[in-house]
């Protein structure tokens, strides 16, 4: 008479080999993720920065006079810009402020309130657009300003002659590890504003 099935020793060998194969596969997957964590984080941050640049471009293209009649560009520097734009399409211009604070790009939005309309600085709603911005470490201006003939205008002067803004953003999660820095560049021409 022949017996069907495995002996105890055969079963232990199969279970042991299966556990060994699963341990090797698990270790390989964990090693891959440990080795590529920085690359994956960099990809996520570059995507967030790209979306942030797209938002800035969209907001800048719709630049407009403020509800209180103020000129569309309030302030401009190499690390920040403040302007008026109808970013939420409600027929009222918001004061929009983008600025680099260390390695974080922030956006502040202030709606006009009251009659006559006024923009109070205490009413600014701040959000983080992107992190790990390395413009300061690389001495690269985040914003550059140009007139209609594509001549660069020094930040802080002649806001009425600005025709478009160039944005440069260097993203790097860890400056001491690969992959290296990723630079995003874009331009935003003002649709609703004629430069002097």
C-alpha cells in the first residue's frame, strides 16, 4: 500500500525554502526603496514645484488693476513679487504675494473688503507652494523682470515698464545626494496690462 502526501521533513523543507525566498524578495524590495528614496522624493517635489510655477504663470498672466484702483504691480524683488489679479474669477482682483522664505515658496492672497474696497495685510491667507527651493544657495534670482523690448529691468525699479516676468526655480531635496538639482523656468507675459 502506497501513502499519499508529504512527510514531516519534506514539509519543513518546503516551508523553509518558501520563507527563504520570501525573505530575499522582501529584502530586495526594501533595498530598492531605501536606495531610491531620495530620487522618489525629488520627483514628488519637482512635480509640486512644476504645479507651483504653472499657478504663478496663470496668476501673473491675469494681472489687473486693484479694486481700489491701485497699479497692478505692488512690489517686485528677486525673491518675491506682489501684484493684483483676479485669480478666482469672481470679478474682483485679489492681492497676490509670492515669496521665497528660506527654501519654501509661499503664496499669500488677500481679498478686498469694505466700501470703498481695501486690502488689509492681516487678512492674507498664506499657503505653501513648494519646498526644497535652492535658489538662495545657488545665488539664482527667482524672479527676473523684462520690458516690452526684452531688456531686463532691475528689481525694485520702474514697475510701470514691466512687460513680463521670468521665473527660475531650483529644486533639490538633498543637495548632498543624487539626483542633483532640477531647474524649472517659465515666463509670464501680462495679458491685461500695457507696459509704458
